[in-house]
C-alpha cells in the first residue's frame, strides 16, 4: 500500500511514500482516477477500466514546463521529496542501495556513476535537465521505477536538481568528480527529418538487423530479446542486462516507440547498458533499421497490456527463473482460475487467511501488494497468464 503525505510547513505539494516497490508500480495510475476496490469491484471512474493501461506515458512526448529558478528553497524541496519517494530504492546517496531495493534484490540505477539511461545529449555527456524531468515524470515502469502523478511540476524540477547533486563519483584517493561539471550536456539532439514512407526500406533494415549489423545476436531473430548472446550480457555494474522485447512496442521500449525515437537510440545508444551508439552507421541504415524494428511490433492483448503497464515484469519473469516473485511460465498449470482470481484481487489478504498459500510463498522475502485491479482487469490478466508457455518439463 502507499499513502499520500502533505509536507508539514511545506508549499502544499503531495508526495507518495513507497512502502514496497510493487505499491509504487500500481500507484502509477492517474491520481484523479478512482481505483477499483481490492475485492475486484467493477466501479468505473472517469477513465474506463483498462484504459489506464492503454496509453502508457511516452518519454519522448512528455511535456516539459519551464524550470523554476534554482534556489535554496527548491534544493531543500528536492531533498525532502527524494527522501520520501526515491530513497527506498536509490538510497540516501543515490547508489542504488536503498532498503526496499536491497530487500527485493533489485538494482536501481547508481546515480553516482553518471550513467543515465534516457537522454538526448551526445554519448559521454550528462543528460539535459529536460531529459531528467521526463524520466521523473514518466518513470521507467518496466524497470520498476513508477510514474508518480501526485508530484507537481515544481516537485519534479526540485528532484532534477537533487538528482544532479548526487551524480558525484568519489575516487579511491578521496577526490570527487561532479559529472555534471566535468561532462556537461553540450550537444542537443537535432533529429534529421523523418523520411517519407517510400524512402524507408524495412526489408533492407531486416538484412541489417539479421546480418550486417547483427542486432539479432542480442535481440534475437524475431526481436524478442532472446538472441544467443543475450544471456551473457552485462551492464556497467557487471550485472545481467535483460534485452527488451522489441515486439511489445510502446510497452517494451523505454525511450519511446516512434520511428524517430528508435533512430535516436540507435544514434546515441543507452548509457550503462550493452546497447552502443551506432552513429557510425550511415543515416539511411539507421532509418531502415528503425523501420524494421517498428515492423516487429505485435498486437498486445488487454491482459498483457495490464501486465506490462502495471510493471509486473519488475518482479516476475516468464521462463527466465525466479526474480523478486516466482517465474510465471506455466502458472495456469499450477493454479486454477479461482485461485488466481482470489490472489490478484488481494494478495495480502489471501496470505493472511490461507495457510497453504503462505507455505507456497515462504521462500519469498517480499509480499506482493494489492494491484488494485477491477474484476474485468483481473479476468483479462488471467486470460493472458493462460497463454504463457510452460517451464521445461511441464512445470
């Protein structure tokens, strides 16, 4: 669960306090939209059920209002909001070692390294303030970072200032490097004009993807993130680096799913990940590759849209082993519809009243929070879970 706190003596802003990462994920629905009851009721708010998952925020399209002056008051505000919202995962110094992250075995970005995933500056440069604002505003739901709608624009700008203050590396000799001073953003992204459809060649992009550039070595022949090298990929911290499933489109691509978004990522790369910059490729190659990646997008069922949009992949895998929660491959062979319906309606309540369920989850250190799904959404998720492949051996 999460609670809304009004800062005593502050400017009246609202912040959400993260009790568990999962509670943060389900809090990403618009604050003005009444959530369904934990019992799976069908009460409809201003936004129809499932619509809250139909149009996830797009990083590249997030509007950025003008920044307020950088004052002592703004810096103090950022420090307070960070403490309420970001500290549980990112830690007091931004090293990704917050208590919630450590308990769940997750690895939020270490902000002190100065390796920011989503940005429009040149490789090797720090992100622009507007880039950080977009990330704070949208969150990175597939990675476990929620969108917190209760934060106002001033609150987000205050967090931008605080995050920049944390991007400082302390060397072994005790000297410190402030990344935004030594590697400031200087080169804004100026996208070339998007080619007209007749000028794009997805078939040529496919050849680049499979053969000449060999994207499939990591992304897989079908773009599902299952290439032969995928399992061995590591990030800048030498941790496993899962490859995104390109077929999931806007729900799988953190930086945006439009043609120009894919072109931008191909050009700039993604800092801290194995995704390099392909700026050395001719511009036409990058556009054709982007067109081919777009052609890989597949329809997403309502249940999978809820599953992805609610951030379930931050805690669960499908066929890749236990994470924070169990591997969901073949889950319908392990649990019938009635059990899943009760579980998704209110996991904490079911753990309280059902000894058999408690025994099943005794090896997991984090309790799954109430996802606050309506009865219709629960049925959609169960239908999706029924499509997942079984684990090897039929388990």
